C-alpha cells in the first residue's frame, strides 16, 4: 500500500478529525494507527510492534535491520530546549521581568496595531531558525500583546507567518543553508555551471512569491486590524472581554499557576536572559557548524559553511543553558531584594516551567510519529509522482509545483521533507524541458512547502508557534488557514504570470497589486472602530 492513493488516508484522517473534534492528540493518534495498519496490511501484532518502534524511535534510532542504534539526539534536544524555555519563562515571571517589560512597552507601544507590528518586525529580524524565532519572539512579544488585548491566536499567527517565510529566503539561517546544499546537488547532477548554488538561491529569493504575499498580508493585518474567519471571533472576545484565549482548552506554554512576582523587577530581568539566549544559540550554531565542517572536509569553514553544517538542536540546548544560567542569576538578585521570593519559589518556578511545556511536547511527539510513518508509507512519493506524470504545458509547472508542494507539506507536516523530494524533481523536469524556468520552478517548491507547513496541524513549526504564543494549537491552525490561503491565492496568480512570461518583476508587481486590492477590500482600520466600540460599551456599564 506504500506509494499508492491509500497512503493519503493517514494524513487525511488526522487532519479531518482535528478540524471536526478539535482534539489534536486524539486526531494525530488516529492517523498514526491508520498508517501503522496500512504498513502492516492490518496485521494486529505487527501493527502494535510498528507503533512501539515509532514511539521508541523518538528517543532511540534503529537501523534498517531493526537493531537499536544510538540516541535520537535531535528529538531529545528539541524537547529539552522546550523544557529549558519553559523554566526560563517561569523565572522571568517570578523575577518581575515580564511585568516590568509590559509596563515599559505600554508607555511606548500605545496601540494594538503597534503591538502587532512590533511582533511582526521582531519575527523578521530574528531569522536564524524558525524554532528559535517562534519561541523567543513569543516570549518577548506576549507581555505587550497581552496588555493590548491581542488574542493569543493572532499572536501565534504573527509568529508563524514571519518565522519560516523569513528563514526560507535567508542564506544565513538553518533553512537557507539546508536549501543551498540541495540546490548544489541539483546543479551538479545536471551539469549546470552558469551560476553557483549560492547565487541560484539568491536569485530565487524574489521568486518566492508566497513569502512576499504572506509578509504583506501580515503587515496589512497588523497595521489595519483586519480580521476575518475564526480569527475575528478570537479578536472580538479579546477586545470585548479581555479573555485572550479559551480558558477551557489546553494551552501549551502557558503557566498554570499564578506565581509570586517580585515588585523590584526591571526590564533587564526579561531582556538580558533573552539576549543571552540569542547570543548563546547563534554562537553555538557557528561553533557546531564549524566543528562538523572541519571534521568532514578537513578545511576551515566559512560563515555559510557553518550554517550549512550546524547542529540546530544541539545549538538550541547550548544557547538555552546559557540563557537559563543568566536567568537564574537575575532570579538570585531578586531573592536578595524581595521578601516574597526565596528558595521555595525557585523550585515552584522550576516545576511550573516544566509543566507548562508538557502539552507542547506531547503534541510534538505525536506529530513526529505520524510524520515518520507517513514517510514510511511513501505519501510524499505518491504526490511527487503526480507531478512527474503531468503532461501540461511547461508554463503551468511553477504554479502546479507550488500547489503540489503545498499539498505535500500539508499532508506530511514537513516543509523540509517536501524540499528534499520536490526540488530534485523540479530540477529534473525543467532541465529536460525548459531550463530557463529551473529557478522559478524550484522557488515555487519552496513557496508551496512553506504554505502547506503553515496550514498543517502536524507541522512542528506550527506547533511551536502556538507554544510560543501560548495559544491552543488547533485554534492557531484554524485561525491561520484563511490568511495563509489568501496569501497562497495571491502567490499562485503570480506563479501563473511568472510561468508564462518568465519575468520575476512582473510577477512580483502582480503580487503587490493584489496585496493593495486585499487591503482596500478589507476596509479602513476596522480594528480601531472595534476598540472604540468596546471602550464605549464598558464606559456605559
């Protein structure tokens, strides 16, 4: 059943159950069981064995012969980083840093639009890695957006839609380095020498139309307070009642207990731990990349080589430990200043910080399991085969690749997996038909993969965006999809024009025009009227 239409059943079942039941673990579990049954031809004993291997594989890798190998360091370190970040957040709260930063920001960021624009700008600036982006920007922005009654669903959208879109066009990021290595192999396979992998990547940046459409929609939404679909309900509730999320739902990354807070906390109690986390992580990425590159090649690594070979998971843990040490240092300073902060609060913050991240780890673990099983059942190869078998005009291939990459990333929950499968296919098809559309075709794959990743409840980056924002995961998925689809429609129109004209700037111009139309159609700053109306209603009570 591998590589056939039946391989679509696990993601379809998981996604439909998520949208219908809003219970993410149950839905992912159903998809996991379905995939295991298909892989074993419904043999019960073998299905149970497959499920166990899938779960244990989160922590321990296995060889092709089923023999146990070594620790799955990537998964373990990502989980560990989440726990470290939860503890850092708890200590920052106890030290009074979050409270002080919120009060400081309220004096300078005076509107809901300002809070949202600030968040979007931070998402663009911090582009080293999408995991790091979503989690860290969420920690910095949340006190400000909370004070301005921006719903957590909106915050998670702002985080998610400025994380991967920026990382995928930045050569100095974990994403850019990964993509450049794939491009290099494609160029070598087809003996293409007119440009290097790096120059090809940079030429593809303006062709990544979904990135520009998504960022354009983000800033229009932030500036003008444009909300539609389920997001409108979340924003209305936040403005009218002050409730930033549905308190009856599981909120990953949210502290469950009201922790004691130092009255002497300063903005530095939040800023310096985050700065230490940022510097520690970037330094670790450069160091691990340099070490791995030198071990493999015996040569000194350039900056690009360092990012190409970096160990992201290990770097996050190293950076997290640096941030944690600095955070504890600021906590100890508050112990000396505040009578209500002491040893008991240290262990309370430690416990609550760990507890706050457990829901995210549960969801992430299930997502990793279903992504692995979907890979085993070859869902991606089936979808890729559809592209190779198409006999449409070459001019239509960029938009077709964009759509197929979106479907693949949505179905499999991984944009990187879609890159690995579809970029070589796009290279082969265009090398054999119209080499002038090689870069637009590969750019369309990158764009479609990010789009599908944005919509998929199984995507780890989507999970971590809801965690960073403190939003219910399914609320984030459901509210983000209309915005992502809007951006995708705009990008798809651009890819049609790009395919038929081969002119990148005409396609970008069309994207810009459609963004202006979107801004005009959605009206003039409806958010301002909603806030005034809510304030008047409260004043009349």
